[in-house]
C-alpha cells in the first residue's frame, strides 16, 4: 500500500487536539511536544485558510511564504521565454552593481564602537620623514573592521565579597558597584528581546535554546515577562504614532490573516451557540506618509483593515480634509463613514496577469511591458526628486498616453471577441476595467502612489511572526506584538537604529509618558541633546 493510500482524513476540534497534546505530557520529550504543537498549529492554520471564501492554492502559497517572484524577467523565465532586444527607446536601467549589493564599507557599521588609533611617531604639523621638506596633515583615517560574536543577551555576575565575624557572627557584604541598577534585566535586554521576537521573527523557545547553549539561560516565560513589562512603557509612544498617522497625507492599508488562540476559541464558541458574526482574525498594517515622514502601525484582532483605518482617521483634524487612501480593491479595506480619496493598487492589477502568463503569454507580456513603462517613469521622477505637483505633470505627459492606449487595448479584447470574458485572462482584464479610475489616480491627484507595496512590505513582519511562532496565545500577546512591530518598523522606515530607540524609550519612560511627541524616532536624539547623525 502506498503512503498516499494510507492517509485518512480525521475531523477533530481544536479542543480535542489540545487534549491529545496534553496527554503526551511526561510521555515524550518536551522538544518533541513542541514539534507536535507546531504541527497542530500549522494544520489548524491551513484548514482555516482552506475554509475561507475565494481562497486559492496561489493565495495559500503566498500566505505561507512560497510566493513566486512577479518580476517580468522571472515570469518570462518560468514560461520558458526570453526577451528579445528592443529598440523602442524605453529608458534602460543603468548598468553596474545593483544598489544594496556588494561589500559593506566601514561607513555601513553605524552601530560599531569607533576607536581612534593615533600614529605612533607622527602628529599633524610634523615634518615629513620621507622628503624632510613638507609637513604632514590630517586626512580621513583608514578603517579596519573587526567583528566579534556575543550572545544576544549577555550577563555579568557580580560576586560581592562577604565577611563574617568569628565572635558575633555578623556578616559584612561589599556594596554593589555604582551604576549597575536595581533590575536584573535592564532596558537593553528588553529592547533586544523585543527586537529579535517582533522585528526578526525569532520565537521565544528558539531564543531560549540559543541562550542556554551559551551559558546564559533565559527561559521563554521570562522573555514574555520582559516584553510584556516593556510594552507598558512603550504604549504612550504607540498612541502618539497613531495620532501622527491620522494626520498623514496618504495612508496605505492592508491586512493578513493571523491566529490568536483566545479569539479562535471565542469564535468557536459563537459558532456553537449559533451567533456567529465573523470568523476571520487579521493583522492590519497601516503606513501613513506626511511631512516627509512615514509611520507604520499594526493592529491584530477581528476587525478588518478598513475598520482599523477608520479608528485611526477618527483622530484626524477636520480642517485637513480627506487624505489619499491606497489599498487593494477589497471592500473590507475601506473605512466606513469616513471620507477618503481612494486609490487602488496597480501592482494588484498587474499581479492578475502574472498569474495567467503561462496560459496567455503574448497578451500578458503586452500588459506587463506597458505597466513597466509607468513604473520606470515613476522611478525617474524619484531620481529627479520631483515634488508632488511636478511628478503629476511628469506622469501626465509620459504615463498618460501609455495608460490611455492600454485602456483601449483592454476594451478591444472584448469588443473584437479576442478574449472570453469568463476566462482567467478575461477576469484579469475585467478587474483593470472595473477599477480603472482608482488604479490611475496618480494621473489626476498630486502625491497619489502607484501601488500598496510599502504596506505589503510592512506586513511581512506579521507574516514572519506567523510563519515562525504560528500564533498569538491571547489578545494581550497580540497587542504587545503590535506595539513592538509598529515602533520597530517605523524606525526602519526612518532609517533609525530600532535597538537604540527602544532602549532610550525604556530608560526615559516617565518623560515619554509626559511628552511623547518629543520622543518620535526622528526627534528623540534632539530631545536627548545629541546631534542627529542620520
């Protein structure tokens, strides 16, 4: 009998799965129980995905991190095609090394300790020992980079000398060195644990094994206590980021599915009682852009992205007028009862053609090339540093005719009966036609973006957590994750050292609580009276 023939489908409730896992306690090693727990979590997550309406295999692959590249060259390669040399005059990307590739220079190590090393025999102003005529002067120093490995959380054990009187028995203990603090885990420990867990997706149990291996034990339960305590000090800044985001000029939003065990039990209970309202659990991502600053927010719970965005925009000043909202075309991404200038994601429209490329290569390549010209125009506008009004004029001149020609081409597919409307290609074309005005808002409104990629990149933090840790246990746990992810990703968007930022916030918690606007990622260094280096 083959392995496939031996597979039997067994229906079990979440409660039955947990009871089965509980019965293994004491009978198998804890490490194996963790593996079983991960298997159960993956099984429940996948079965929930399969049960969702309009779920496809491609969407499941995307959610579990197996999404294929959508770059035109990769799409062509998967279809076994090669692009022929073109003389159409389209702007070519400059040759040479791609940005972000190659070796890191010494200037890239912004967090490294700088140790000046003076010359052993000379100083500025001394006569040149070679020609004896000139004098030497200071130049930019040569840099030697040396990297060493340390545990994520280091420890120091202070052995305080104890002396005991031979007659009275009184014990005299040495005083601790000044400046070591009263807390066992200081602000840097909390910042590092939070950064590894919610910024890099390292689960507590893996961190526990790593720390144990280097002789500095840090149990998973202790790590949770550390980040939970730190979250209380970071909450005021999270609320300040929400206020800041509410006044942005353009807000991107989207969501991804998430598992919160306590909420899943609540949903199961509602289903059993026949009062089921909604069954989804999501992490919503919002990226707000305004005044040249970008703020990232995360919200996890039963609300959709549009509902979370509505709560953010409820804090917006009425005199500012409606912002631009960038999202995909799902209705759940739209805030109810709040006005916004809605733009739809051009990358989503493009993605529909990527998905059917192998079946309709000629038609899809035409669409991909056309949209490629639009993206190249936008990239050139960024390179030139054009302001929103100049960028709009540039797009109207360069992208306007291109998009108008594409609109006509799409309509001709149906008018001339070249494409069956109910085919996969027909549905991709219909999506573009149905949402054309919102997909091309960048041709009419200054500052309107082309796509929602910045928000989708931000949601990768939540997806990384889901992939590695599988779930949050409680709503409180998801709240802690939202706070840390929001602060960490906002730092990344601002080019700020997230570890340093979290450490400073935790060390000045009372000051942050009193005036959080002084402690934003782009203001906290000035508040400390230090120069802003980047």
